[in-house]
């Protein structure tokens, strides 16, 4: 295992130390492993909390800041945070207007966030709403999920919903918007190589030198099928076909080509060009693009494509200022 | 070779198509393979041009925009752009106040930028100044360089000098500042794995499963030595020791932990924590941090560390607004 780490057991705490040092505008609770925006809780604003296993950086800690998340809980690599962490995060961002939990649909995450919401309600009466993101068209049910997995739409949802909360909208509206965004997004991923969880020390799965996995999950969970390595334009088709079969998309989508961690940006731009060409042939105009490694799977090589059907409101919220380590513009 | 590309011969042009589609605020000259900021040339402003081989994304094309570069020339992968490209870039950003060429110290780049400057001067009389970045302490002279190689300081220099040009400072001042920044920066890199140039199809070099290369260049050029894989805190020491031996650093540095492309962000934060700990023990305070894959070597796994001795002026220029695909803040 070749990794720039110290003891595999310390990866998450070491990385959180580095994050705190690199981003003094954030506040890291090292005991609970929660990344807070520096000015949390923001009085009168709905608090937005997410979290999940580590190994997907910059998601979620790198999306904490003005206009996006108020706090993110970091679990062990590819392992859900525990309810105590989520409770600490929720309490720490409660500005009196309630808190939204953004949860990717993995059994552990869903269960733990539910438990945390109950603990918080019982102890402090804080109102908590929850959105479960389940946008991955690759599989229904999987190793770690009942229903579809939550993948790339999560990044877009955190940005859009974070902007709405920043505007001071009430919890019910913010929660409704979150569900609307989840409903409007579809994703599909693929991998050229596996990744290695530090504590395991060996690759999560094996792929032959001439094979790729289509429909992979962000923890290396099996996808739909293994096929021979193919040119980017065929990969783009294999990812878009199931997305476009699953939902109608019209003009004005947000198109997100995400890197899995080990794939360089030059390749992601090649994929984006192919994705855009297919969308153009399908009469689907791209309103906004996001290309880069935003929701990774450690050093896995591969990519995912997310389409989000936007409208004027969603685009306005997408364009609104955001100041986080991972996404930043307009301020 | 597992890559998300089409024909290896088309990687650069395909990626530029993707870039143009993802960033409509830029203007891509596909014939000359030059990325321009959309409003170039900016009247009365010194134009800032850089460029180099592709495969280092987001450098340089991803640093084009307000507050940084006015244009960037994209060569073939790991190959210098040709003088015609640099001439087109220079002509396209000439707003009447002259143009600065930022050149990484590789023989081909230096020669071609020199030739372009002469062509431009002869044809249009545009005044061109040049800064050659040579901050890599790993080697003196190398396979592709007379003198030290130009690496991580390039990113910091493009940002700082771009901000000075945006303020309307004259060419001589901007060029002096560029030389001052180059003089203040030192870098050292390492690799855990090789990378594969698409046109070659096989890894640039071989590294055993338990080996890493210390002092690697950004094209996989040999470094100082091969050693057994070590924990991040030892890697941080191996990178910082030659940097701190080469120049005196005092309080107030910009500390840049750069990913080589295949190393995930979680590991870069682990390295940053170790680098910061060493600097603290050495009495060198970090004024600003930058952590991420900004100057990559395709899918190489590894990192580099750059220290830049800043002062109030450099920090003010570093903090100034920048709006590019790769670096963006304050606007």
C-alpha cells in the first residue's frame, strides 16, 4: 500500500489537523471530528449538516462555509460517522431556525442520522428535517444500501440548499427544496482502478488491466457490469444512457463530471467534451458545468456523471456566492 | 494504459474542447491551442502569458482569468508549446502596456518563449519581459534543464504577479516583482508511482512496490534518490530539509502542498499537517496555505512542497481577487 499517511489508524485525525491548519476560517472539533464554519451557529439561519465516511474529499468537510454547509461530520474511511458526532454537529449549528440533515443513502448513514435527530429533539427540542439523497441509477439496492445510492447530486444539492438557507428561508422550504433537487438529479459512475482503504491495506476489488467497471459505487461497491476499457466517448455513452433512460431532461441542466480521485483533470475535460456532445445531440442544453474531483473514492481512477434538471430558481441558487475550501465563487 | 481518453493523439485538443465548454467565460483558440481570458486584451494592462506542456492541469490553462493569467499556451503532453502559439498568445493579450512571459525553466520552453518574444518584437513592437521560474532544489541541471527546474513556485508567482498586473502596474515593475517571487520560492517533490504519457503508452519510469522517488521532476525526471516508502511525517522531512537548507525562511511564508495528480486530497492534508509541524518547530509561521492538485503530472501519485517567503506586499497580492477555473476567491 503506497500512501502519504502515517499510521493507517490516524488518517482521519491527521487529515483533519491538516485541514484546520490550511483553513483557519473553519473551526474543527477534533474530538467529535466535526468541521464547522467559523461563525456557526448563525442566528436565525437554518443550519445545514452533512457528513459521511472519509475518503471522499473534498466532500463533505471541504464544502463547509458560507453558502453551503454549516458543519460536516467525518467518519472513518468509508464508514458512517456515529450519532454522537451528528448530534454535536447539529447542536453546534442550531441558530434557532432548525437544522437540515443531508444524508447520502447508505444504511449506516441513514440510521445514524435518524438516531442523532431523535437525540437532538429529545435533548434540546431542535427541529431537524432530513433529506436522503438517492440519485445513483446504476443499481437498486446494493451491498450498503436499500434503494439507490447517494452520489454526485449530493454536491450540487449541498450548494443549492446551502444558498437557500443563507437567504434566510425557513426549514420547511429548505427541506422541500432539498427533496426537489434530489428528485431532479441522476448519476452514474465508473472505475478504471480500485482503491485501497488504509486500514485494510489491500485493494477493495480487482480489475484486470484491460477492464473497467461501469456503475461503480463510491466505496468500490460492484456496479452493473465489467467491460473492456473503451475510449472516452464510449464511456460517456455508457454513463449517460442509463441516466437519460431514467428521467426526462430538457434544456438547462447542470452537468457535473466528477473525478474519483486518481484520474487527472485533463481526462475529466476529455470526458466532459464527450458528455456535452451527447447532450447536444439529445437536445439538452447545459446551463452550468462542474468538472473536477469533488466526491472522490480515495485514489480510485474513474469518473461519474451527474445531470441535474435545473430551472431559474435552482440556477440562481447555484450561482449564489459560496466560500468553502472545495467550491468558491462570487464572494 | 488505462485512461479516460479517445485517441492518444487527440488528448490535448479534446481536453481543450472540454475546457471551453466548461468555462464559457474563457475563450479558447483551438487552432493555436491558447486559452484566453474572455475580455483579452485588457486595455492598458500588462498582459501575463504562460504555458508549457500539457498534463499538469489545472496549470496553466486553469489559471487564466481576472487576477492571474491573460493567456496560456498548451503544448502536447509534457512537451513545450511552439513559438507560434506563444506569439498568438502574446499578440492576443497585448493591451498596449507590454506582456510578461512566465516560463518554467525547461530548455524547450525557455528557447521557444525567447523565439516568440523576438518574433513579436519584430512584427508588432510589443515589449515583452520574461521571468524564468527555477525553484526546484532537488537537482542542478537535469535531463531537460540547464539550472534548476521550475515547479510549484510557478503557481504562486502567476497568482501574485497576475494581481499586480490587474492593479495596472507597469511592465518593469511587474517583471521585477516576478523575479522577486521566484527568488523567494523553493520547492521539492516526490513520487509514489510513475505516470504514463498517452502517446508513449507505458510508464515513464518504474518504481518498486516499496519504493518512492525523492526529488522527482514534474515529468517523471529522476530526482535525488530512491528510498523505501516511509510515513508522511518522514516524507515531509525529506522534502523540507533541502528547502530549508537552501534558503533562510522566517515567519510569514506561503506554504503550498501540491498533489501530483493521483494522490487524493485526504493524503495531501495529512502531509500539510506534518509540514506545518516541522515549520512550527523551526520557528517559521505559515501566513497562507494552499493544499491541492494545482500542478500535476498526469496520474502520478505523490506531492511537492513549496515555501514562498512572503511579506506584506506579497500577501496582499496573494489575497487579491482571482477568478480562474483553478484558483478563485474574493470576487
